[in-house]
C-alpha cells in the first residue's frame, strides 16, 4: 500500500488571488488564510505570494527582491547594480524565524531607478533595461538571483507550505490592493527557493497549477528574444511569454490569452464573425510556438489588474467569485469562502476563457 507523499499527484498545486476594483488595501493575512483549506494540494516544496501596491512610499522605484548564497555574491551583485542604477534603499527583507522554513539564503531588497546616462548610452527604455538586467544577473552572476523586479509590488517565496512562507515573511504586515498565492506540488522539477511560484518579471507575476507539455518549444522560441529560462521549472516560461506578447509586441490581454490558450482550428472555422475569425487565424499563424499545451490554470498579476486563464480543455480546476468591489480566484471554492463567506456569482470559467479584472483608473 502506498502512503500519501509516495504517489504522484498530477493535479496538485494550489492557486489563489484577490483584487479590489476600488484599489482598497487588504492585509496579506487574507490571502494566507485562503491557502489553508488547500493545504493538501502542496507538499511543502514551494510556496509564495505576490502583493501589488505594497510599497507606496517607493512606488516610483523598481523593487528588486533577491536571493544570495553568500555575502561575497551580494557585494559583487551590488557593485554591478551601482553601475546601472541609483539605489535609494537597500535592506534585508524582514523575516521571522519559523521552524518549517530552513536553509534560507540571504534575502535582500533594493529600491532602484535606472541611471539616465546608462539608458541613453544603451538606447533602451527603462523596462527593457530592467528586464535585461534581471536576465544578466540570473544567468551570469553565480549565487545571485532576482526573484521580483516590479514597481510597487513584490514577490515573497520559499521552500515550504504557503502558510509557513507567509509567517516567515511577516506577510500580515503588508497591505496591497491585489494578492496572488501559490502552494507547490512539484512533479517533474526540483523544489528549491528560486523554483517556488510566483515567477515574475517587471510587474508581471504568474502562479500556475499544471504541467506544460509544450515547454521545450515555448522555451526555444522565447529564448530567441533574450529571455533565459534558468529556474528549473516549466512555469517560468509563461511569465516571459506574457511579457513578450503584451509589453514587447503590444498585444492586449485578450489577444495574449488567445495565443497561449488558442481556440482549436475547428472552433475558428465555425466562427460566424469574419473579423474575429481573421484575427484568430492571424494570432495562431503568427505565434504558433507560443501555444501552451498541457493542463494548466494560471493567474497573471500586473499593475492594476489580474487575468485568470485555464487551458482550452480545462484540465485543471479554477473558480471565480465576487463580492462588492472584490474578485476572488482559487483552485477551490473553499478558498474563496475563506476570504469571503458570502461570495456571490461563483462560477468556473470555461477552458480558454480569460477572466480579466482591472482596478479603476487612479485607484492604485
């Protein structure tokens, strides 16, 4: 007889998210509680959270959250950063000792802004410059890793169950208008600090339940454009795909969703709206290598909003609910009820159906 933990659970992993359309701040305790009823979806090899609007006093600066294996690697990386950025604040990310979280690296954050002279000499806009810097550190600087790099947002992740990760990072002390969370059950890749979700680049963050069978094709394509997948898990590539499609290529969220979870050709052929039909053919033809296949449910966080998306066959669970100005997303309805017992309009989006929520302009 096999015991729990000795069998592969392909539908494992838990995701959750909450956002206030009015930009009202919520404590990190709310999203932490949502993960508790989904405890058995993870196995303690990865947990994490992303919060938006958590750094209002530094909202105009990029918040670089970093792992270092040694003081020497931190000093080397900091010298590199000083050549490229003005560092307005540098500090340890506050943590508390938690028995369940062990072997932690040096965990640091920098609030930075790119040096104008460097931007001008490289002829880059600041987002492209920051993205390239992240890739350069993560691929070229031994024992240094950027795991969050957006403005007025931050990712907190570790090897452990989500509720333990939250306690470790003192998440109850942060307030944000939007939170995402993940509990990991790795199946084909190792459990390590950098491999925990969310995966981020700039203000994009991804939490994912599932398995990407198209990973090699997706990775080979996206790495032609300067992205490097170094974190030993398939989810990382989705973050870079979204950055490439939306920031670099200028697609809308809906269009990006129709690339990643593209309609079947038979569905496109049966479309009566000719303009929509032409659009879908164009997207499928232009970005065939960015179709993500295999079972997945993902939540994409970004400044001012969220997008939830299932694979087109809906092989992973995902539920959405609402109450007043808040929208809740989770792998299970129980998680939503933990955040809001009186949630309304609870439904399960169809396969390939993007659920997009925006905060009102000027509210974040």
